C-alpha cells in the first residue's frame, strides 16, 4: 500500500513542528550587536532535536524556521510595537518559539490554529500559543502599521535584498535528489516516475516541465526542472524516503 503525504493547509501545524522549527531558528537567527539587541534569545543550543515524524515534517519545520529568519526584523518589530515583548511569563529560551509561531500566526491572517486529532500536545507550544492569542489584536495592528509606514502591499516587501536575490537564483536551479538505494533501485525509480507521467531525458538541456535526467557523474542522483519542486515532494516515493531532496 502506497503512503501519501498529508497536506497541512494554513490552519497551523502539529506542536512538534513548531518545536523543531524553533530549535532550527535558534541556531540560524541573526545575532545583532548588543546596542541593537532589543529581543533576547536564550541559549538552548544543547537542547536535543526532537525526531521528525517523516520527510514532510522535516521539510515543513525547516521551511517555517527559514521563513521566520527571512522576516526576523519585521517579526521582532511587531512583538515590540504590540507590547507583546518583553514578556515576563515567557523565558528567553522560548523566544525562538515565539518568533516562529508569530510568523505562522500572521501567515494564517491571525486566524485560530486547528488542533489535529492525534496530535501530541507540547506544553511550551501551548503556552506560547495562548500568549500570542492574548495579544492577537495588537499584533495584527502592529503589522498593519508597519505595512502602512512602508507602503507595503505584503510582507514580502520586508525580505532583505540579499535573501531576495538568493531566492531568485535558487528558484531557477534544477532540483537534485538522491536515490535511497537501501530502499529502491535506479531502474525502479525510473519506472515509478514514468508511470506518474514523467519522461526521462538525457540532460538538463532537454528539460521540459514533466521531465528528469540521471546525473552524468553520480548515477544515484536525479535532476528535475525547478518548476517541479513542490509537485515532487508530494509523491509517495518522497514520503517513503526512497528519494531524498539534495
């Protein structure tokens, strides 16, 4: 029986994803000079990373963390302008979780988060979530003021130029994936992809939308057009970890 990836719409994520995203963000957030450091991030670098339930959970956790990083300055400004920070009931060790969950909250247009049926609740996530909801009106107003001040139609305006250029370059690059040869062979991967409507071509210069090629130097690596990025990750062979995104 084939496994499929569970799609999670913009009504929130399981608690474990917020925890993992916060731990990732803690390790990658921008450290500011002491005279500019208005938001304090505690030192929880030794906290163990929770296990990812599946490849989709891993991907979403990293996406959430990096989205929070892209908008770190804006999110910190919202927390400060709304008086939601400093928050004496939330320790500095949970500031990363606060920022990550704030990004997701505004991404959901400040709508209430859905609790998933079989979800294992995490106390820290519940605590931070309840805290943010107490300030939800002030947080939304603070974001609106920032957008009005900068005449910004969306928060994409606040992405730093260096990151915007990197994303633009990355979006044009082919997608590379490893074949997990412990679970599937190259031949079986090709058959599976062709059954799903993709066509094998000789090189990236032959790419159309639904095509792929075997890397000329590493025969356990496949290359796909950048336009297929999101669709690929919805395939069951990714959910089963038979293919791994490079």
